[in-house]
């Protein structure tokens, strides 16, 4: 018979396993998105109707008709794109260009492919890939690396909004009037609330801080998504619900002496240095800002929850700014660049 103490000992030994083989911490964020104006997320499929740009739709539950939704991939792409802009504002090479095959901002995946060829087919190790990828790729992933961040599909709360069809026409560059045979229609919605959940697993505190900057901009209506952004479409406003932190395994106590210990993976993973992580990655905040969630498995799972306004964004955001300012591109030589000098 295996005792509970021996189970804890085994879990402690498992802390020496590779970071991507196990889960040590997770953050879940409840998110609602409300269009302010017209919004279009294109389906990309051929349409039976004459509408050129149609909303992506899905059958859900027992409803007989398909309804509009926000694919998780579209939402993640929007969040990543905005996070990359924030990263490059602090350090111009902190985020690669995922679509650039070469140059000083060449995609990390392409550069790692070249690195493999230079090693005569030997793959870089997982710590090498993580440590040398740009900050955006460490969070969102690349062709060599699983991302820390994931999104669920966002579905409509309540009754789906009415789809409107808008007429558009191309402009003749010479006359300034409409161009014949350049008319096209598109589907938009102007209402509804989409609900989803964001997940951040095995995160470092600077990664959580970067997501916090993106969420604040979404809350302020500064992040547009979907098609037609240059034509005034795509404005959405975010409402952030509960933010819940989970710590799994034999992590140190997260609540002690009237404080919460918020820890990144660098404080929970013995091989942090191999991955280029922050040592003892943690901040301490007053326990009155959040709430511990009771659990019968508290020896192996500890959870606490916050509202967006009560979450300690300031110290976490400081971790992001400090880490980004000190960032050195581990693949700079392979990219042929000179950023950060």
C-alpha cells in the first residue's frame, strides 16, 4: 500500500522532470467581448449566397440554425499580435516576425530550422529552444515550441445577434468615384456578448504581466479584431471576470502570514537556469486582495482567485518591463542582426 507521504515524495522527485512534461501552475481568465460598432470574423469558406465576406458560424447545442462565434485561433492571433507590438515598444527585437523567413526579425521557427541544419540534423534541446526563442514565442509558441497561452472559442451569451449585410464598393483611383464591377457585400454584427476563457500554463511572472497589458488595452477598447479594421470595423471592449491561479504538486504554500505568494515557474522548477528563467520568480501581496479556494486536495493543489481590479498587476507588470528591457536575443547571430546594441 502506498502511503500519502510517499506520494508527496514521488511528486517532489517529479519536479526534476522537463518543464513541458508536467503542469506546475496555471492561470485562467474569464473574458467577455462586446462589439462596439460593426464586427466581422470571416469564415474563409465559399458561400452559396452572393455575400463575399460571411461570418464564421457553428452549430451548437440543440439549436437548429448555426450561430456566429469567435474562433479561439482568431482571438489568440489578435492577442499575440498586440502583445508583439507591446514587446517591440520596449525592445525592438523582443518579438520576431512570425511570417518573415529571414532578416533581423526572422521567425524563430525558421532560424531554429537553419540551426538544426548547421548541426547536421541534430535537434536543439527543449531548453535551448525555449531559452533562445524571442519573448513572444516563449509565450505563444512557434513551430519548435508549444506555447504557454491558449484560448477557448468564444460563444454568444443568450440569443445570437442579428446578422446585417452591408454593401461596399471599390473606389476608382482616377475619378474618385465607384469602380464598376467592384461591388461586394459583407456580413457584420453590432451586438451580442461573446464569452470565453484564457489559459496560461507553466507561466513566468513576466508572461503574466505582458498578458495584463494586453487585457487592459482590450478593456479600454484599443484592440481591434477581425476583418475591415481599416474601414472602421472590429472595435470590441473586454470585460474581465475572475482571474484564478492554480499551483499543483508540492509547491510552497501560497498563503502564509496574511500574504499570498504568486509564483512563476522559475520558483517551482529546478532546471530554471537551463531554460533562462527568472530564479525564485515570485511576488508577495496582501491576502485581502484575493480569496483562497477550498479544496480536499490542498496538499497537491492550491488555488486562489481575484477580480481584475484587485489582481496585483503592478508588481507583475514590473517583472515584464524589467525582463523585456534586459532581453538579449539568443539567435541574433543566426538572424544576422544587430538589435539591442
